[in-house]
């Protein structure tokens, strides 16, 4: 039999999670727990693409390879997709963390001028080079923990120049076309506009969105639609401007108070509704009947010390397309580690380990509009692969607090 030559063969996976089974699109309901697992599996890679997935014996017979990775009976899975981060922030907020440890709430700190506004003040006074270095280091840490595709939002500039800078930096740290950018000028009303909210919304719509679109700096537009932040009406206005400029919507919805954010996201045809800790039954039904992905961020509930997690189990069972993300940001979720999120998703949302994995690979890819490109191990998709050091999928979230990614393949290239 003729053998084909490929660049890379990953062999001998105890469980090769393809996340490629089931009907097309994001996995819902019972399909989420059956994303496809090949026993003693293997993957063949040529250039930056997957060319074959199957049993190790079969692929070994079909291919010779310039390089082989022996998974030694451990789990192999698609690279993680992190569909919600605020990772261009420059400086951290451990001062607020300490206050929260002593009982102050996130909302109290924000109302007193801290929170996102504190980050914005710091962002504006931090030299650009320092912000680039922070963003690059954060991105790099995410990658070594297995995140091969990542969404990055602006939202700490809160003026036109600062928002453009944040999105430019998100572009600069994108080595291989793996950063998806979202404009989040409507993250908070900055200090200088506190007495003129309408003026700030006009600035977002009439100056920032056109500037972002004209420079091609973002794919998506997001709004923090929340009590004390942006109202439903303001969100609609911003979404209309975004649509007029070719940006697709995402929404921070029902995070701290239930305000019908999920329903609004569906009404606006948003690609995703994110957070959803306070989603209502109507919101769950609306999402289940739509193409809008429910991006859950259980690391935020954990980090804010909230009793409430999103009703993840109910949402999966109701047929919502559930994805997971870190929410990496200096206030409410200071981690870029996707594996931490798997653990918190299992415990806080009631997901099975395999469901959490599928939610942070395949479904997360759909949440950033890249479901046809990443998130699964299947021929033709980008060769983004994580070789772990655990023998069974369940051990990934179970043995927490350590990095289980022993090899990360990113666009066909082994990460040092
Ligand atoms: O997703 N909700 C809004 N934005 C972030 C928090 C950002 C911050 O505190 O700096 C979030 O939780
Ligand atoms: Fe967020």
C-alpha cells in the first residue's frame, strides 16, 4: 500500500476527542456529551491543516511523517477556543481583590469609582509598550495552557484613541491569525462622561464604531448591557450603529442582575450572549430556539465569590448551544487558563467533564464565528491540537490547578 508523507503524526492517544461527531453546528442537548472519541487515536497534519483522524494503527499504515508525537496513552483534544477575554488591560487590580476578600462587593467597588473605570484610568496612563508586553505575556500563557484561538475585547480605553489602541494591540499579539477582535467601547461610561451618558453613547456610535470599522480593527461589537451600566435602549442604539458598519453583535447579558439580556441578544441576532448568571426561564427558552451561542463564564462567578452560577445544566438540557470562556480580565476573572474554567464549569454549572470540553472547543469556535475553521479535530480544519498528560478526559477538570497540556500544536507548529 502506498503511504503518504505528512509533516506530523500524533499517535497513541488513549482517547482522541474529535469534537466532530453529531449534527453540524454547535452541539446541543444530549449531543454535547457525545462529541466523538476515538480510542487509541491519531491525527495526521500537513502544513497548518489536519489531513486525517483515526485509529493509530490505521494512520501509521497510511502515513510516514517528518515528525511524530507519541501521546503515550494520554488524552488528545482540539486546541481550546477562548471566546471571551478582556486581555488588553496593561495593569492589574489586586488592590480591589484584597477589598473583595474582606467583603466589599464588585458592584460597591465599581460604584465608588473603581472597577472598569479604575482600569481605564490606568490604561490611559500606561505606556503603550508596557500594555503590549502585558497582552503578549497573557496571550502566551493562554497558549501554553492550550488556548489556540482567543477572542480579545477592547474596553479599557473608553475614548476613541484608547479603544483603537487596544484593538491595534490585540492585532499585534496575533501571530497566526488566531486572535478574534471585539470592540467594547460600551464597557462602562468613563469618568468624563458621567454627567452625559447620552453623549458617550453618541461618541460610541458616531465616532468609535465608524473608526473601528474603517480600519478593519474588529469583527464583533459587544455591549455591557447591565443595571447601572448600559440599558437595553442604549444597547439597541449601539447595535444599530454596529450593524450599519458591518460589525456583528455579542452581548454581556444578565451578568449581575437579570434584565432580559438573553432575550435582547436573540432579538438582535447576536452571535453570542455571554455570562447569563441571572438568565430567566424566558431567556433560556429564547436562546434554545435561536442560533445565539450561550457563552458561560463560571470563572467569574467563582472569582467574584458569588453564590450564583449560570444555570448551565438546565441550559444544556433545554437545548441552548453552550460554550465556555475564561473572561480573562483584571477585575472579575484574573486567569487565562482554560483548564481552570473546565473545573469550575463542572462544579459550578453541573456539566460533565466531556460536555465542558466540547463547550470550550467546538461550541466556543461557533461563538467567535470560526466553527468551520477550528474547535474540532477533522480533516481540513486548522491543526490546533493539545496533547495532555492525563489518561482519561475526566481527569482534566478533576486534577485541577496544574497545567495538563504537555504539547500544544498551533497551526501545525509545536509550541516551545
Ligand atoms: O466580563 N462585565 C464586564 N466586564 C468584565 C469585567 C471587567 C473588569 O472588571 O475589568 C466581565 O466581568
Ligand atoms: Fe466579560
